């Protein structure tokens, strides 16, 4: 039986009401959800090398009199977040709380509570914050399903843009599966929206018209050249990351072990096969799960774990959304013939990072290295009891390790050597990029 257009339209608007359906105003929706949105205030205490008389510096270094004078600089930040449980768990962006020494959460009614960072994931820009003594009247958000979001859906953004708390903006979903060239995160699958998002909205929720959170507002393009182009982390991804952080304190991602590029009609003609969208394998890493499963260069991966793959970026998203040691079916085309391999994923070594000097470091992505002009290491976390505590903080980029007068491009192996030198009572220096400023830190 066929339904009339009027009946079909009526069914649709009952699922997601439009402004006209709710009396030409979104005020009832805002009133229902705004109590779950919080302002996050962070404070960092940054040690800086203070000016020292050159003669005193000479004698101090010549006779090993210890580190030179330092001054402490206070840096404050504002962002947004939202309550996800009555126990005081709040989701926000990693860049809102990265390296923070103090974190405060301010509710919609302006009550303030001290909080701590449970854990964060720089690769997705997701962080979990816990209110120390949560009040009994916290209002958790309803979590939606970002897989069901459609381009054109109405959305609301609520947050603390430019310090203007509890600001509401409205728009639509402009696009899905956006990538920003690695400038914000390593793992990119953004929802794009034209709802106005500004500095301070970071970490705040993007609601659908059911009052469900479908994303975490995370990034904007340069406002001097773009208007109403904002990006949110899909809530399905953010929730998966947050669950891992709360469960184990860290995040593990699946690893297939291939390098791939987008399949195009031109590449299909070169290979002499019919064109089908997918990820064209150009390298299979030795000892990887892909190698064990028999995948080869020039295979075209079209499906992983039942999800369609139409690009190399899509392959990365799907594989890294699965857990290490999980067995998945990988469908691919080889010389025009379809095949399916059972692959047991490993843990992604590039995103797991290395623990050294009491901190976790991960290699810079190619785009990040190109931006600063040198490959280096990004600090993911710092143990407060470690030798690096008080010197380095999450988000710092270590570009060089200096021994004596020789500066060498930073690697985890060189940091291991520095750790050994510190254990023997010697010192060393690190060249660090922090907030766009280059610093020289002397560790002893």
C-alpha cells in the first residue's frame, strides 16, 4: 500500500520536529537541555627560563651549581563541556584541558566545582573530566546516534563562545565525514555544521532536535576567510573513546597494516579493472595483520566488518574504530575478482605511543611535521611524579634533544638516553614548541 505525500511528511516530522512544528521557537528544547551544558575553566602553571646575568650563568654551568632561575607563568583557558552521568562525568575536548594543573566546572546556574582530568585522547581530541564532589541535581544529557545524522538535519550548539556562557546557536548539518588535513587531530571524521561556533564553544554539545547530543564541537576554520563553518566530533566515536578512558585509562585502536590511497577511474584503467570506489592498497607492512591475511599491493578494499569502504580515509576510520585482537572480515577486489579475508587486528603502534621520562609521546603525523618543519614527538600525557613534570605538559611538541652543543631531532630513543643521563645525575636540554612558541627546557 502506498502512502500519500502528506502522510509521509507527517511521519517524518514526528521523528524530528522542525521550528514550525514546535511553535516557531526552539525555546522549549533549549530549556530542556541547557542545564546539562557546563563551562570549563582551566589553569596551567608554565615554568619559563628567567633572565640571568651572563657571568652568573657561566659560573653556574661551569661548576655544576644546578638549574638556572625560572619564573612561573599562569595561563588560563575557557571551554565548554556537558554532563554525561549523575556521578559527575563530563565530556569535553582534549585541547580544552590539555596540560591543565587546575580544572573547574561551572554549571548553568553558575555553581562552580573543582574537577580532575580522568584521561584524554589527543588523537581524537576527546577528554573525560570528573567533578570532585558532584551535586545531587546534575542533569545528564541524552546521547544520540551520530550514524543516523543526515545532511540537512537541524542542530543546536550550546556553549561558552568568547566567554559568553550558555550561548545558543542554530543551524543544520552541512556535511559529514570531513577531514581538516590533520591540523586538529589524527583521527578525523567531523560533522560539519553552519551553526555558529567560536572560540570557547570547544567541548560543548551539538544537539539534534530530539534534544540528543550527536557531536562535540571541536574546531572552526579561520573566521577571516570562512563564516559558519564549524566541526564536531561524532558522538559515537567520542563515546567509544570515553568508555575506554574510564575503563582502562587509555585508548587502543585497531591496526590493519596497509598504506592506501583512494581508488579512481584513472587508476582502475591503469590496472585494467572495472572502477569501484574503495581503498587501493599501495603497501602492506611486514608482519602486519594484513600481511598475515594475504593482502597485497593493488588490492582494492571495499568493505571492513560489514561497513562499505569508499576511500582511504574511510578505511582508516573503520579500522581504528575497531578494537585490537578483534577478527573482522575484509572484502577486497584483486584483478577484478572479489575475495574476503578474515583479519585479526593488532594495536596501532603509531597511536599507542611510547612511555619514556614518565610521559607518553607519539610521533607527529606527516602534516604536523610539515607544519613545524621537522619530525618530532607530541607529548600525550605527563606523570606528575616524573622527571618531566613541571617542565613538559600534554600538547607540547618536542623537536630536538640537546646533549652538550649537539642538537638532534627528537626520537623516543634519544629521550631514553636523556632519561639515563638524568639517572646518573647529568642534565640535558629539550627544544619544545608550545602554543606556537619555541622554548628551551633544561632538565636535571
